[in-house]
C-alpha cells in the first residue's frame, strides 16, 4: 500500500464532508476558527461535530452555531453512559433534536475494549438513543469496539421494529459487521484507519461494499491518516482518506467526493449544504 502524501490543497476543488469529528475536544476547540478555515481550504465544506455527553451538548451546539457549515449530533458515548444522568431514556435526546442544527442522534453503542461503563448500562443507553432516533426520524451514529456480536444483535432487534437509518462510524472491524450493517440499511463511516499499512483486510472489504453506503470521516482529533498518523487529526485531512478510497474504487478523488457527499446529505437530510 503506497503512502499518500499529496497536499489536500492540490486536489482539484472537490467538496467533501467530514461526517464525524469532535470540534469541542481539547486541541480543536481553542483553534476552532482556524480548524474550520483549514477544512474549507482543503475542500471539506460540511462538518458534523458530535456531542458525546448530554452535559456538553449546549457547548457543542454553541460552537456549531458559529459556522453555517457545521452540524451537530446529540448523544452519549458508551464511555460516559454511567456518568450521564438521563441517558437511559430517549427524552433528553428528543428534546435536543428539536434544534435546527441537530441532524443526528449519537454517537451511541458499545465499547468492550475499555469497558469504562458497565456493559448493561452501555446497552440501555444505546437502546434509548435508538428509540430517540425512531421517534425523531433522525439517523443515528453507532460506536462499536470489540462488541460486534452484541452491537449486531441490538441493531437487528431495532430493525425488526422499523427500518434503520444510521451509520457505523469509524468502521474498521470485521467484514461480517460491515456487511451486516449494509444488510440492515446502514452506512459505514471510513476514516484514517483505511490509510494505515496494516489495514489490508479493511481495504479489501471496503473495495466490495456498496458505494452508496460509504461516508468519509476523521473522528478528529483522533486517528489521523497517513502521513500524519500519531499526530492530531482534523477535518482538513479528509482528502487523504479519499485518496485511498479512490484507489480502491479505481476512480479519482472528485468522484469519491461526489459520491460520499451525496450519501451524507441523503442520510442526514436535515443538514443542508452551506
């Protein structure tokens, strides 16, 4: 796998979306104006920033309101499920979703790698947020790590009640979960891991997945793509992920931008291009 080092600014004027970032996290929030400006210069014209706590929602929303091209998801990350009062019920997420800037519920899900919250609490919070998505009609954003079987089981149960609309963010796990997500009607978010040298299996899976189910993301400030691996990530680095995806699809980054941007606005239909 080649290292991709072409400067994002040299790509011919595509319009990308970063479908998952954390602009309120340390290192990004203090530089938010510059971070968003660099994203725009790199062709990343829409950003979705994720509130991972109910207690931080208002500050994330206030940050997003400064920019016409930044949207918000309201959720509680599985790490914080035991710390956030109210996250075991859909009501607070439904209330937050009434704001015009809020276009999704989550990220929600299961994380058995760190187990920072009890697993039963993670599951209850996950299901509460899926119910909030059902009641609001908004798509949901799934976080899953070392929990493929239980994540798939919860999603399958939800799919038995109504059609699903959402995304498995930072998809980098088994081919089985990727195809299960697609079968359930979900999208898959691809980030910096796709560019890592060790990600041959992921690239092989992604090559065959339906193109209309693929989104680009950074998860900034985490998981910077090559050639910035190990450094702070930010939305301006989306084109590096797109370059690898273009190689897998035997196309160019402009086509990747068109496809993944259209996918984003189809899924997150409450968001509008700036």
